[in-house]
């Protein structure tokens, strides 16, 4: 048996990847929990964090796809024993990605109110959205830089240092959230929702600084921009563009979900925000095995070891589904307690409890879909991933959502649509993996 796909090696990569992967959703989930318990206007603050979080996640996912492309190319060259041929690629890719992110940031700050009105935000919720976004948005390029460097480490088969950075960022954010949101009596006045935004921004800055230092001292990768352009830069940009379109499709689903939940009313968008933060947290948790699949599939493809690649797909999907079942069981065991972590508003909790069971039931489907998503990224199959997400969104999610709206199912409809969306993704990826690699087995 190839030691690369042993239980020990997969988990050596997956467990740190799980911890590193939940850094961004943990920042949002901490903000959600702490802001939701602000004594005055907690529901409005919670709704604003949810809306802004949805938009920022869209930007990060759309422009952060270079991470997966860098990881795939580096791991493939590592498997083929030709890593020196792509030594100039990381610096060129990061420069391209961060420059693009700054352009997007500048283009959004002049239209903040208009952006959140598209999410049906108004009144106090809109005011809080603007306050929160005007601070948090400056962490956007920092997060993209951090993610890109994480991709370099992943390509080099190292998930340990990204995990360390993620832990530092998460702990810093939690401490600063409590201090800045609630204040310190006699020392610091409570800052409310703006305190949560500053906590996230400072944490993102700290993570970017630390990951930059680690890249310099723990790898031979140079971030000095050198020419001529690397021969793989064109493929990296093509892969990133495919993932860019894919992320737009993904975030179209999130936009329709958030906009509809906002239109239903304050208690619904607040309950949706809690459920979505839990969904994201579990998604990134499961995606640790997707990360291991990403890292190892690229290396095995570069080495043309198709038998091990087939076994890898079976194993990481089994582990991913197993973890998702544990998460679902945990959710059912602490069903009531989980909601009360985020808010004490009875109406919000009632709305949340009414649909939380759907979030939990879909976890095993997510486990399969997210893991194979990672495997396909490692294989460089970005075009197929693009098509799958477009199909899942425009043929699965949106028609299901509007059918459910016709029957006035409100939050039930949103989460039924997400269940259809996840099922579409998982089935399409499994079918393609079997069709592509089963004939190549010796």
C-alpha cells in the first residue's frame, strides 16, 4: 500500500487542514455569537453581521481561488519530481491576486449602501451593515494573501504551519471580540458591532504577518517578483478563472438565500445567520479531508499512480462522511444549547430551531460533496467543478427555492434548496471520478 494514502498520513494532513480551514468561519461565528448577545439591538446587529459576512465571504471565495490553483500545480510538480520548474510561480500568482483584490476593495467602498440594499437591508440593519463593512473590508486583501500562502504550504504537503497561524488568529479574534464589543469597565467603553469588526481586522492583519514570516523561514519559496513569467502562470490563471466563475455560482445561491431571508423579516434573517454560520463552520471542518484529498491527489496524479489515487478517493470520502455524521450527532445532542450560544431572543430561537434539523441531516451529503470537491481541485479539474456548481445553483438551488417560496415555506424552503444543491454536487463529482479513473486501474 502506498504510504501516502495511509490513515496516518491522510490525517497528518487533514487534521491541521481542518483547524486551518475553520479560521475564517470562526472569525464570523465568533462575531455572530458575541454580537447576537449585545443588550441593545442584538437582533439587528446579528442580522447586519450575517448580511456583511455573506457578502465578504462571496468576495473572498471568488478571488481566493488562486490558493487551490497554486496548491494543485505545486503538488503535481512535486509528485513529478520537477518542483524547481515552478519556483517563480508563487510570487507572480500572489502579486496578481492581491492586486486584483485591492481593485475590488476600492470599487466597493463607494457603493456600500447600494450593495446592502440589494440584500434587502434597510433602516437600522442597513446602518449597522455599513458600520461593520467599512472596517472589516480592509481585511479582505490580508485574508487573500494569507489564503494564497496557505496554498503554497499545501502544495508542499504541509498543513501544520497554516494550522498554527489559524489558531493564533482565532484566539486573538475571540479575545478582542469580548474586549472591544463589551468593553472593560472603567477602561474601555463598549464598541458594539464596530468592536467586532475591529477584532476581525486586527486578527487578519496578525495572521498575514505571521504567515509571511513563516514562508520566509520555513520554505525555500521566494516572494520576490521575477521575470520572465512562469510557464504555468497561464494555466494557473485559467484554473483560477474557472474557479472564479464557480465561486460566482456558489455565491449566487448564498445571495438569493440571504436576500430572501432578509425579506421574510428580522427574526428570519437573524435565524438564518445563525444556521449559515454553523453550516459554514461544519463545511470548513469537513473540508479538512477535502484539503488532504487536494494535496495528495495532485501529487499522485503527477506521479501517474492511478491505483493509489482511486483508493485515496474512497478513503477520504469515507473519513469525510464519518466526520460529518459526528458533527450531525453533536448538533442533535446539543440542539437547544447551540442556539442559545448566539442569542436569547425567543422569536429568533424559535425560527432557528424550526430548521436546524435540516442543516444537520444534510451533513453527510456535504461530507461527500466537499471532500470530492477538494480531490478535483488537486487534479486540476477546475472546468468540471465550474460546471457542477453552475448546475447545482441554477438547475437545483434557485428553482427549488422559488418553488418553496410559492408554498410560503420561508426558512424551510431555503434549507431544502441547500439540501438539493449539496446532493447535486456530490452526485456529479462521484459519477465523474468513477468514469475518469476506474478505466485507468491496473
